[in-house]
């Protein structure tokens, strides 16, 4: 399907959940940032480093508020 081919091209980085090994988060490139992610499959939280493409288990983090 054409849409699947386009999505695969745009999101070429796949980060796998370190807990269940089934959930996946997609990124379109590398950056020097770490994001907090909730696994879409097991609902556990993990950190994903978009520079090294490494993931590690963590706990839910409290929000500090949004920048305006």
C-alpha cells in the first residue's frame, strides 16, 4: 500500500519497548534529546534517547508544566 511505504520512509527509526519487546515508537531521525514514552502495548514507561537510539525502563514522570 502506498501510505505504508510513505510512512516507512518518513519514520525510519524504530525504538522497541525494553519491557515487553513488542511495543514500538517511531522517529524520523536522530536528535540530541531523550523522550519519555508510554508503550502502546504494555502501557509501561520507558526513556528513549534519539541520539544513541537506546531505550531504558523508567517510571512515570510528573509534569513540570508547559512553556507558554
